[in-house]
C-alpha cells in the first residue's frame, strides 16, 4: 500500500473511524445512569470530530457502519496499533465481540502486521495508553489478566514496556487518564486509582478533561465540556482544540474512543 505524504514529505497520520449506529442509545453502561441520547445530534458531533482531523491533514478511513452494535462507534476498543503492528482485541462486553471482524479489512490496509487477543483473554482498546515506549494497560471489567499477559507477550519483544494499572473508578483506563505530547499523564483525580504509577501526573478540574487526543507535538483535541482543562493546557503552551461530544459522553465515551490513530 502506498503511504500518503504530507506537504513536508512526512507520511500522513491515519485515522480510523466508524459512524454511530442508529441504536447508539442502547449502548452498554457501567458507571453512569442511562439518560436520553439524541441520535441526530450524535451524528452531527461525530462528523465535526472527524473534520478536526481532516483539517490537520490526517488521512481519514471509515470502518463500515455496524448498525447491529450500539457501541460500534467507539472503534478504539476493537483494535490497538503499535508502530506497524495492529492488535485486534477481544472485548470484555459480550455484546461488543462482533465489532472486531468488521475492523479487520480496514486495519490490514493500514499496518504491516496483525495479531489478535485470544480466548480466554479480554482486552478493550480504551484500556491501553501509550506514553513513549511504555504501555499502561487498565485492569477493568473489560480487560482481564490474560488479555494483559497476551499483550505483554506481543509487545515486550518489540521493545515496549507494559505496566498493568488497576482501574476501578472508570469504565476504561483512558476514561480516567490520557497523556500530553510531552508524556505527562493527565486525569481527573476522583477517577484515578493510583496516580503514583505514572512518571508524571497532572490533575485536571473536570472529568471530561481526562481525555485528550494528540494531533501533533503541540496540539491536542479536548471535549468542549472541559473549559477549565482547556485553559490549564493552554497555560502549559499547548494549542487546544475543542469539539462537543456530549452524546457519546452520556455513554461513557470520550474523544479518544471515537477513533484509532495510526502514525
């Protein structure tokens, strides 16, 4: 597969996304009470989210819609990418197992190598946070010890360090923490089990501010529902873009889980 280039001659980063299902409102919930979800607004917010990446020169590739799977829009949970290796996951939620196979054909065109988490392991991509060559993996209701062990066996021979992180206060590890371009881990402290596991940790003032997507070395994307966090990150010298994702936040989603980033 030919790799598209930026104007500066560098490979264009790739974004894998999946449109929301018409059944989005029926998605799984673990820590939140169910409230009404506006499907039309969700579709609009998803489109705005995708356009942010297009505006930054990302190559956007759409995974086929999965109308039968309400949580399918949270495509990050189905596959995790490490350099040229893509790992197809095995979701801990039984209702989500069928999402993975439809991701395979799109992923195969974007990476050099493919691996899979196998039974009895479970792993969801929202539990995997990469910081440099360290991979923090949340132990949650969705990711079990065998899933972590399988991921470690795949990654450590390739030069990655895998650190297991107890995660009991949020659905996924990346519902509680993500990382800035300089490697600082940020999170909303009431959702973080043990901030001391990270080399550098910065608390943020809103739960919605725990999740950022790094667009480039100086730019991050954040939920529009976290203005205090946006100000905090701008004070650190970052360019902060915001986009509304309210309908996905109602379902324990955030800006990270709506896409898979392939750099």
